[in-house]
């Protein structure tokens, strides 16, 4: 009978094999094992970066040491690493070394990318506001200081909360900081409670100060808060709740509302879309009967800018009741459920004209018109952007369907009509080539919108 090989192994070989097996088994049990690796992050300046790693061991306890670019970080000895208010210098590779009684295991490296495009603001009051849910945000310069402020509403029912939520008016100081207005500063508006998705600004009495409409609660069938809210801007930073008339006294519930000049008489009318009894499914239309106050409506047509002029800032300077002041509107289709039109409406009080109408197009162009008469709808087209890639080869940046008369001059005093061109391509732009390119004489061109 042939003896087995195991019985023939010399004694020292048996000891060596056992030692190797024990070493191998001991190492497998003791070395920390990473069950969750930290992952790459891409964040903005000011944000909080959090890396997490989970590990297990049978030979605890475990300790953690996070490293940044191979340098150990002070007080970074937990499974989770939190870096607040990150800066560009915090970018780079992070990993954590997990140790137990028998050894150390490094996690996979994780990259923190710090994007300099944005800075996350974490301390301004507007980002510390916790009571606003699922409402509307209406931006406007209510105090005529040139900086856009914002009013926020709450629709608590939409997130399963009962009762009526708060509103919040934040005043912009023009340097990027917001202050939440209190009743001491703006009056009872700051304490209003609604359940609504809809609000919008509009100078319904044309006194030069933006007033505020807030729709009736949209989903809660409770009596006292089921009227539209209208706040009149007193021009001194405060508001007075309007208490007279049907819009603010008839029960209803609207899911959509607009201050809009339906009949183009320069006074904003009020239109609401009712969703509960007694006018369920109907539209309420309140025509503004106006006053002696003047007004101006500006409709902008972009060429190099968007044709609708969305985003364009329109400012007017007028003397109202002896005080010269600027007003600002931004061409903006509006917020949730209350889309506005593209007309910039200004109340002008007792002013007879606008001293300066300034249009800041999104293309970067700035256009100013002086002594513009009040009480008119005025359409302003962005001046054509001309370029000449080759001598005599004229290009006009404009939108499809726009027509221009091209004129030329050698002295900038007398102009000769040369051609009429219309942009026909969808991407915009019109071209024309001058077949009479002068020799050594300068020639100027201009395009006049038709
Ligand atoms: Ca303002
Ligand atoms: Ca007003
Ligand atoms: Ca009207």
C-alpha cells in the first residue's frame, strides 16, 4: 500500500504550511474592508462638501484619517468628512486611511472639483427662509431704487400642510443682499397669510409705485382668506391693504390672476381665473376705470437680443409730483400661473413726459430716448447690429421677417437709399453687397428698420 504524501511530509514543512495558513487567515480577518468608497464631487465655491466611507473589520476598533493631496487633515478622523464653505484651494484628491489593530487600508481616491462659476450663498436671509412652500416668486423694484426685490407666497396645501402660510417680501440692497421686510417696515403686508401660487406686481393706479396683487387662496375652501388681496404701494416703502371694492371682498378662489391692460387705455385691469364656488371655472374681469394719472407702455422688439426682448431692462426717468425718479421694469413673461405679457407698463402720476427712456438690451446694447410723451404705447426696436466681414459686404443681425432699408453716405450728413433687404432664414440675419465699392473714399452704411 502506497503511503499518502501527507504522511511523508517532513515535520518542518508541516510547521511552515500551518504558519502560512494562519498568517493568511489572520490577515483576511483583520484588515479593514471598505464597503463604501468616497465618490467624486463637483461643487461651487461656498458649498459644503461631504465625503463618506464605510468600513468593516473583525479586528476593531477602527480609526480614520482623511488625506487631501496626500497630506493628513487635522481633526478629520471620522468616517464622514465635511468641508464647509469650500474654496478653490480645497479642490483635489481626497482619500481616507482606515486602520485597525493589524493594518491600514486606503480608500479609493475621490476628486473634489470646485467650480468657480458660482458662489453658493449660505448666510443671506433669503436662503434662511424656512416657511415658504411651493408658492410664487414675483420680482420687481417696488421701492424704485434700481434693484429688483422679490415677493414670495406659500401654497401649503400643495405640500400636504394645513392652514394658511406666510408671505415674505425681501428688499434687495443692490449689492446682492436681501433683507426680509417686517410689519414695522412695510405694514400689514409682511404679516399676510395665504395659500396661493399666484401674485404679481403692477402699478394699477399709475402713481409711479408698483402695487401688489395676491390671488385668493387656490385650494382651501375656507371663508375668511378666500378673497383676492391687493396692497397699494404708498411710495415710502410701506403698503396699505385695499379694502374697498369687489376684487378684495367677493369670496372666491383663483388659480391664475393678472394685472394687465386689456383695453390698452394705460390702466392695468385685473383678471382672475376662479377655481371654487361661487364662480367655479369662470373668469372674473375687473376693468380699471382709471384716473388723471399719466402712463407709458413700452413694447420692445429685439434684433441681436431675443425678439420678445425677454430679460431686457426698461427704465424711465420722470418727474412725478415734483420729484425726479427712475423706475425699472424687466421684460419677463412672469411666474407660475400668472404669466404676464411682454409690455413694460409705467405709471407716471402728473408727469407729462418721460425725461429719459433707457433700454438695456440683453445683447449688451443700451438705447436712450429723451423727452418721450406720456400716455402712449411705444414700440422700440433694438438698433440693428451691423458688421462688414469684407469691404462692401454688409451683414445685419436680425430675426426672420425683419426688413431694413440700407443707406450709404460718404460724409455722414447726406444718405442715399441703396436697397431694401428682408431676413428670410430662420436663424436670422440679412446680407447685402455693395456693387459700387469706392476706391480710396470712405463710405458709411446704416440700416433703417422698416
Ligand atoms: Ca428695489
Ligand atoms: Ca401704484
Ligand atoms: Ca385698462
